């Protein structure tokens, strides 16, 4: 029997709502085959909007990239 492990995914978004929706749709598909998966979204702007869109997924964390990096 294969041990279950947590798959972790990272994506970098630039604040676009369309890109966010596509990333969340892909993550939804990932969850169907890897229910222990988590997603880290890095973004430079619109972090609050992305958090709102991702609020149905407790496995999603949104972090804002500070200016200057």
C-alpha cells in the first residue's frame, strides 16, 4: 500500500481575476485525485480579491509579494 502524502503546489499570479479562476479550477481538479493537496498562491497585487475567490478552499494560502522583490 502506498503511503499518503501531502502534495504541495505553488503558483505565481499577477492579480488577474481570470488567472485566479483558472488556477482554482485546476486546483479543484487536483483535489479530485489528491485530496490532501495544498496550494500556495503568490501574488503582487489583488491579494484580498484572490483570498475571497479562494475562500471555499481551506487548503489554499494566498501571500502577497512585497514591492521591490
